[in-house]
């Protein structure tokens, strides 16, 4: 099983303790790209209820694209592997990624299939409710990943999520030669293939995703999260805790990393910016706890602006927003 000798440094001597890499593409993201249709509401409606909201906003999103943009805005060279529809929304999303300097060579346009769409209702307190129509994302296959093999074997970090078919996820994790970060969202109720766990270096679930993967029903507090994380067959687990920061479970090492106190405007992309920032710090040679400390700060800063990709900060803006 391929493992980095030291989390934060991929196999071989690419970093040799330095802060930067000379690779053309430092981070590859394999995942979804969606057009987010966002409406602000006083509260999310219950079943059968209609509530009035604010004006509709069309915002580039999707967990994969969000994580790619998050890493790119922190200064990393990033490539995206995914699928878009051959439509207006797809062109909009491709242009948005290009504006952030993301390599979309392996982001394929798919004829006759719509681009993925997410319907998002954002409450006044910043919490949200989301329904996703995968569209072209559901057509991403193992063959798409294999065509990008060279890029995956050269990248320092590969990030994958679960808004794309599981075959594509497993293939990407298997082919990648650097650190593999898996954000298991949305978490499947039937669990994940054992083979996938064997390729994952850092698993990044939130509390509910961790419970789903572990087959646990009930409240997941910090103590329970440690127990469940230790039962998962991957090297390290980082459990995101929202306003409470994150929990790092790496073998016998357990660290609770606190989050800065903020008053959130919109939490839509906070988890995605966390993953993008985690990859950024690992590429820079940080150990896992230091990388999580940075990711917690970036995630908190992201909640202070509305939207998905519109909220993702640059490195300078993280400090500015949290000042």
C-alpha cells in the first residue's frame, strides 16, 4: 500500500524539507462542478411548507470545483478532473475556473447532458440546505481518470470527494502517487469499498459523515468521533466540527484544533475551503496538525462572505477577514 513516509511530504524526495515544490501541478482535484442556485431564506422550509426568499443568485460551485478554487486562491498550481455539460452553465463554470488559473485540460464537456446543479437555501444564521442534481458529474468514469494518469502521478496532493461515481473515485486514489485526501461527502449509507480506504492518507468527514461511514446512529461528540475514527481503516482522519474546529486522529495521536470565533454569514463552502487549505499546507511541508490549524482558519474566514466560490479567500484575505 502506497503511503507517504511523513504526512505532509509525498513519497520520494520531492520536498526535502523545503516549503515549495517545482512540480507544474501541485494539487489535482477529482470531483464535481455545479452551478449553484442560491436563495436566502429566514429559515429552511419543513416538508410541505413554502417560504419566501430573496433574489436568486447563480454562483459557480460543486465540491470538486470549490476545493480546486480554494487551493488556487491560496497560491497553489491546481488542475481539475471532472465533467461539465455542453451548455451555458458548463461554459460559465469552465471560465470561472480558468479565471483562477486552474488547469481544465481534463475537465470534459459532455454532449446531451446538463451541467450539475445545486439548489441551496441559506438561512439567516448562515446554515444551509442543499439538493444536488449531478448531471454531467455522474458521467465521470475510470477512463477519464486514466487519461489524466501522468498528472495524477506528478501531483503532490490529490483531493477526491463523492459527488462523482465511486469507480472514478477509487481509480483516482489508486493512480495518485502523492498524498490522497478523501472528503467523503455525501457519505453513502452503504459505506465505502475497503480498497478505497487502502489508498487514502487523510480522510476528512464531518460528524454526520463519520457516523454514516461507521454505521453509527446517534450524536457524535468529540469522544465518540475519536472512537469511530480509529475504527476506520485509513492512516489519518480529520473530523471537521464546524464552529468547534477539527479533530485530528492519526494513530495514537489525538489533537483538537480550535476554530477562531466568527459570526458566519454563509457556511456553504466552508468544508470545501478547509479541504483546499489542508492540501495547500501539506504541499508546503506542514505536518498534519499544523495543516489542520491553517485549514480551520481558512474555513472560518470563508463563512464571512456569501456564496460558494465567491466566498473563498486568498491567503492575504484570510488574515484580513479574521483580524
